C-alpha cells in the first residue's frame, strides 16, 4: 500500500486521522484505527478499526480481507513515520 496512491490520511473532527481507501475492493471506504496494542511475548501488533463511511453496506470490520488491507495500510503508515524520523 502506498500513501496518496492506495490510501490517504484525512483529518477528522478530533486530533486524529481517518484513512480513506483510494483503490481496490474497498474504494472510498473511510475508517479509523481505534486501538493499537503490542504483545511483546508474541512479537505482535494488534489493532482494531471503526468504519466511518463506506459506499458498500456489506463491508464489515469482521471481514478478513478488510482487516488485511487495514493492516497493510497501518504497516505503511508506521514505515513512513519511521523513515521520516530517521531523516
């Protein structure tokens, strides 16, 4: 996933950001990451999302493919932050 190609970050009414998907099966779906948790024992990052808007009424946060897309976006966001901090 590539920022501003596959997804974009958009400010919400609070001090956080929403994610708008620009390509693929979930195009125009807007969601927000709610909880990020690190499990150091399993070396794993878990997250939950809230769907803010979707043109497809069948999109659900329980959909494994949607979860994969959200995870790929989260990975890209974290990678971009890491790159910016190392510059």
